[in-house]
C-alpha cells in the first residue's frame, strides 16, 4: 500500500494502532537566523511572477524546495536533503515523499540514509490527505530507524500554510496551529527549530543493529 493510498490520517492511525494528539510542538527558535534580503527578494519575485498555485509540482519548485534549501544550508555539514527519493519499509509502507532530511550517509552526501524529517505537499490544499501520506512516510522512517524512541518529524504544506508534526513511539502529534508563509520570520524560526532538533538527534543517534 503506497503512501498515496492513505487518504486520511485516520487510515494510518487505525491501521497501525497509533495515538493521535493535537498539541503545540517546537516553538519558533528566536535565536535562529532569519531569511536574508536576497532570498526574500527572490521569493517575492516568484510569488508575483510565477504561477505558484496552478500545480503541486510548480508549488514545490517555486516555494517549498527553495525555502527548505535555504534553511538546510545552515546544517549541510551534518544533514542531507533529498527531493522525490523513494522510501520503502515493506509493501504497505512504501512511496516517494516530496522531500526528506536525513543524516549524511557513511557512503557520501548524495547517498540517502534513513530520514528524520519528511515533508509532503498537500493535494489540492487537502491537509487531511497530506497528513495521511506524511504519517505513513514518518512511520516507514521510524521502522527503518529501528528505534521508535527517536522522534521523526513531519511537515505538510501547500506553500502558503505550514503544519508541523512528530511521531514518537506510537504517538503521532500534529500542531493544529499552522504557520503562514506571510509570516516569514516565524516560519524561518519554526523550520530552524525542527532542523536543529533533527541535527542533534542525527549526531547523537546510533542506529540499532539489524535484527
């Protein structure tokens, strides 16, 4: 069952007997660097001149990837960023997340390792379906990690609104308060908070030996 077959977060929660919680997650990191003027100008130009909302691929290329890349650049010595890379645990938990972040593999920067952060675009602004797919990808990553006590983060976004979640053990928590693209400083601080948490765990985490 591919990630795209999960049309609601309920599908994942019930199938894998998770507990679903709505609660605040990592607050914005007020010590984090904000987006620079050049990036802001480029983003403003894209929003004015390019057809952002006409397709999922367009939204990803114009908004999502540039924003993620700009934040990730601060963590590129420890973390790798991949776009549209396949992720498979078994026949039920398999698919291609839009983007994911992992520690740098022992085989090199461009060889994927197990993700700690999954980012999924919404389909026609359908956040419920977006979280169904993202939760399935997060669960696949958790099982590949073989350490359920290591949190796996998730983001679902349509470019304009960004929702954050985390899977820890059997508990999936989604922050019901989305961060708007129009509040670019807060979005930067929230993304940095997630990336900093992911970097800390990637550095500290030693994967359990395969069983």
